[in-house]
C-alpha cells in the first residue's frame, strides 16, 4: 500500500536503535526524507547510511537548548520545516523501574518529565507553527502502557508518559481544521536491544536473536505474556507509526493507538 509519504520531511527522535530505528527505516522505505536522531553520532550515522536518510541530528534532549539544537539540525538536513514529527526518544531517565513511589526523589520526577514529556512538548512547540502554516502535519508521540495502567514501581516514568498522553489529546483538540493531527502510540513489552541483552544474560546465550529471546521470555513467564502469546518487536510499532504519519490518516487525531498485544486490559 502506498502511504503517500514520498518526499515528506520527517524527524524521528531516538531513531538510532529500537522502535525509532524501525520506524525511520520503514518511513525511508516509503520514500520519506528522514532525519535520524540519537546521542551517539557513530550509531546514528550508521543507521542513516543504511536507510538512505537525509541526515542526522545529534543531542540528548536534556534541556530546551539541546532540544532546539536537534530541531534546527533536522530542519537544516531536511532543507525545510519538519512535516512529520515522531517523538520516540525517552526511557526511564532516573533508573527507578524497581523503586517504590514514595522513595523516588523529586529530582528524578523532574528528570523523567524532561526525557519523556517535556522534550516532546518542546519539539511540538517548535514544529507545529510551520505545520499549521503549510496546512499539513503529523505528530506521533510514543508513550507506554504504564501511562494508562501503571504498576506499583517506576512512578516517575509512568507519570511522565501519562502527561505526554494528556498533552497530545489537548494538542489535537487545539488544531481543529489546521490539517495537523496528533496521536499517541503506546507499546507494551517490546523486544528492543536492552531486553535482548537481558535475555541473553539470563539464558546464557550471547548470540540469541530477538525472536528467540521473545519466545524464551514468554515460555518461562519472565514477564506477563500478552494475549497474542508473544512480546512485541520494533516493527510492530513502526507499521502503525507509518500509518499515523501518512497523509492518509487525516481523520485520526487525539487517539491512543495501543500496540501491546492486548497487555492493557481495558478500552481506551
């Protein structure tokens, strides 16, 4: 299916690995002009070269100045304003995935809000005016299942992702008739590099691939297996991200697209 993405200018944050890399790869295959973003220049340039990207933007998105620098680098590489913004960068910035909420320092909440909400919000602030002026734009904010179904640990990360969801719905509503959409993409447990390393160490096989790690983790019930019977792969998210990025998705906005294999037990 032709998603009508040929020549569209795209920034995918956190695209030097994992979900972001898979998304950048699919968008480039659809003919989009993609900027690969990451903190490691060598890794970002490797991905950019492999997919024929328009260029790279390097930065940690750790404060407003670094976010602006990444945005400006993307605009320069693309030769024009960002038309499609995939805010994928994030993660537990403070490493509190096993810490009870009352034991998390306030500063860690601030760090996670910057990494998982404010960086994306700032990029929207920078990119949306040009989208509105052009009467076209697509924003996809990558969240997490814990934003809508939090557990008892990692509350700083969960809260930041919940804030991103809330912002996205408000943004979508404010862009009525502008030709710009904003949606949330919510993964469940996805077999990315970090989870593969965990699986290889646990099962004593340094060569174990993504699919085998996923199968073994499911068989041994290391994590709760979603109803589809396996964990997700980056490409599962990338396919939906490409749809939401497409001009064909103009009647979809303010929505939460869960790609979690049924992990979240409830309706949006």
